[in-house]
């Protein structure tokens, strides 16, 4: 079961859910988000996303932002020693310009 962490959300972000680590159950939603956010030559594959979910040195933090619980924003992080590298930040096109990506970026450990 994914770890859910409540986090205060600015009032301008309406339907926020808890920010949490992605789980294998999120794979389809993350693949759909990649397709909505990136051109084909810039997308991660289903296999790459799955590997990141299960790799202990990678973290994918997600936030649902739609009534049907689809993931609206995701940040892919990679830990290298004491450093965290932001690999990708995705915000669904319908949510851009509303502060969702910035909110998740500020949360990221």
C-alpha cells in the first residue's frame, strides 16, 4: 500500500488529494500522464515507469487532482548518495498554470 502524506494545499488548488509515493496500481495512470504531457520521443516507456516504481533508489511522488482519482501531477526523483535529482515533473495539461506542479515540487523531499 502506498504511503499517503497529508500536506497543506494552497486554497487556489481545489480538489487536492494526499501526495503519496506511486505504487504499481498507478502504472496505467502514470503512462497516461506521460502520453498527455510529453511528445513520443520524450516519454518514458511503461517498462521504465514500472522499474522506477519498484527501484528503491527512485521515487515517484504523485497527487491526484481529478474527481476520478486520476493522477494529475507526478515528480520522478532519483537518489544518488546524498543528492536527489529531479528526473521529470509532469502536470496534466488541464491543470497547468494552477500551481499543481509547483505544489508537488515544494513537497518533494
